[in-house]
């Protein structure tokens, strides 16, 4: 058992489509972690994501038991945020308004991350401990003119990997001994989905939403030729679900090569597979082009370009991007995701009174009027 004296124990909960990532931090130090995979058949038993809650809670309770931590010993729990309506950046205290929006479907998308606040809320109510959500995917600091799509009624949204992106932005600035609130930068989060974002003096002013715009990714097609897509939708060959599946799960690398495994594609490309090489180069080209666009959005000169996410582990992959954008600004590569660290940091800063928790819902800094 852990010695609980003078500890700031924070439980981090990060549910995904087929996994639940968990960690326990003592302040800044990670003590335990686990990434628990769930069988598709186990999750198919549930008609909705919310119905998975008891199953997911059992997983957390087993993790705590194995870690030797009792729920009543926790100082706080921090859950991954979900696609709420647009919110400002920060640490939100989980409350009844947040829970109600989730259970009644007042979200921009249905996604497994909606379980994060609900699981944190369960600990809040059962053990009377603070529960938080940090920089959810719906963080919205876009300027009004960045929202216009070109067709009234269809506005660009701010949905991104804000949790990892904001954390990496601050982390890079600490490394460079500068203040995030004082500089302009671009952060490229490269994983199964992509988020390339422009940051101007502490605000994420533009977002390449990894579902509707920007480069294709391992699974997602993202920006497509609009007229050809419309023709495809009305061809009679595809249902609404078919189109969504093709765009969200079977687009990008998968549509060309039959795999969404980035390592496999890099290996094939460097072993003489010409088709894989073209697809890899096209993806890196599109990412570099989007970084250039976001450099303009952030405002030149840039302090730094940060590249992060799972795909950033591949030097072959990052080099192809860096070779195209290295003239724009210095480049920092932070492979992997730092979502657990970001969730723990947010809770720790509130507990140590460095920042105050925001009351949900806190509207975005800039409110769209179109």
C-alpha cells in the first residue's frame, strides 16, 4: 500500500472507442498507468455509449485495487472531455449541467470520450472528491472570420485534440524559455486523426478539424472534392452510414492501402513499395501544406512548430514533413500523446490554487454571429 500522507493523488480517466487509459499521479509524478483494451464483442452488448458506464467503472475499480489505492484516498479525479458545445480553454469542474448535457445528447458528436466526465462524476458523487475536465475537444478560441466556410449555414467548427495540443504548446514554450501567451506557433497533432492548429499569444485561433478539413490521416479522408462527394452521396450506391464510415474509418491511408497502421505503411514505403511511398508522401505533403496555412493563420514570425502524436515516433514520417516546412520556424518534435499528463496537470493546478476551475458551461472567448 502507498503511504497516503501529504500526497496529492489524482486519478486520470481517458476512455476511447476500444480502450480505457488510466493513470494515478502524485502531483506531477505518475505512479501507475494502464491502457486496457476492450473486446469489440464486449462493447457490442450495449446499445449506446452511455450504457457502457457500469462496465467501464468496473475496469477503473479493478485498476485502483491493483494499484493499492482506495477511492477515498484520492485528492481528485480528472476525466477526458468530450465534444461539448463550444467552450473556452481551461479546467472545468464537473457539475450537473455537464452531466445533463451528456445524458440528454446536447453534444456536437457522439464519442466514447463522453464517458470521461460521467466516470469522473461517479467518483465525485460516491466519494465526495473534486472532479475535473481539462481542455475538451470542443475548445473554441477561433476568430469569427476563421469560421466562415464559404456557404452560409455551414460554419467551420473548432473540434481538435485540444488536450494534447494545448499541453504540448505550453511544454514546448517552457523548453524554449518563453511564455505561451506571448508567442505565435503551430502545433501538428498526428495520430489516427489529425489536428493542425494555429496559436496566437495563448489562443488557438484556427483549427484544421480532423474530420471536415485538412490532410487525410490513417483512417480519415478529411477534406474531399466537394462536388464529387455530393455526386457520390446521391449515386444511390451508398447509405448515410456508408458515407460516414468511408470518411471516418475507411478513408485516408486505409482507403488506398488497406491498412491504417502508420508503421506498416512507413515500412512498406522504405522497402520499395511504390504505392505505399506515394501515399505516405502525399499525406506528409498535405500535412506540410496545412502547417504552412496555419503559420499564416497564427501570424508570422512563428516562434516554433511543434509536431506531436503517435505518428511523430517515426523519423521517416517526420523528416518528410520537416524537409518541407523547416524554413518557416524552428521545429520541436514531441512523439506520442501527453493526455494523461495534461489531465493530471489541470487537476493539480486547481488543487494547488494556481488556477481556478471554470464553471460549466463557460462559453468560448469569441462567439460566432453567423
